[in-house]
C-alpha cells in the first residue's frame, strides 16, 4: 500500500493507526525459524499435559485457580515479545477476545478436567474438529471440502 491517497479516508486512518499499534518483527533468519519450530512443538506438549497436571498435581476442585495459573503467564510473555500495548478500540477487543478465547475457555476446560474421567476428556477434545466442521456446515452453511474430512479423522 505505497499509495495511501488511493485508499478511502477511513482505510487511511486504519492503516496509520495499525502502523502505530504494531511493531515490525524481522523474519526469515535462522534464529527466527528455530524459535518458531520450538514454539510450534511446545503447543501440543503443553496441551496434552492438561489432564495429567489437573488430576495429579493441582489441588482438587479449584478450576478458577487452575485456569488462572494456566493462562496468566502468557500475558507477560506476549507483552515481552510484542513490546507494545493495544491502543484505542483494541483495548475492548483484547478484553473480549481474552475473555472468550482464554478466560472462559480455560475455566470450562478445567471444570471438565476435574469432573470427567481421564479417558473421556481426551476423547471429547479429539472429536472437537469434527463437531466444529459439522456445526459450521449446519449453522453457517459452510460447504464441507474433501480435504477437511481426513484432517478431522487424523
């Protein structure tokens, strides 16, 4: 978008606000690739440990404490990586996204982990992609593509 005059006024304002709210992150270096590879491999390991840690290491019957311990460390880490706070309308958006994607989700995850037997909880998580695919087709009228079926079953 080198010619900003070609954009409507509201889009010019959006791009200038976006430029002020985001930092440039250099990509493509070997260190960047290694860091991304480690971060991507850490996700499944942390996710897979949820039920084991909940049932064996955490105090029983405290899903709010468990969800706070699980999600709170991400904030300072992301702030250290991004080094910028949201600005303007992004504060409300970040609050809503954080509540829906992290706060409520982790609380309900730990409620389920405390109450479901060990074999049922991973089964529920394993069928989640299939449920989302079917709900998207039923509620949003999204067509199911052939490549999505093997992805749900793998």
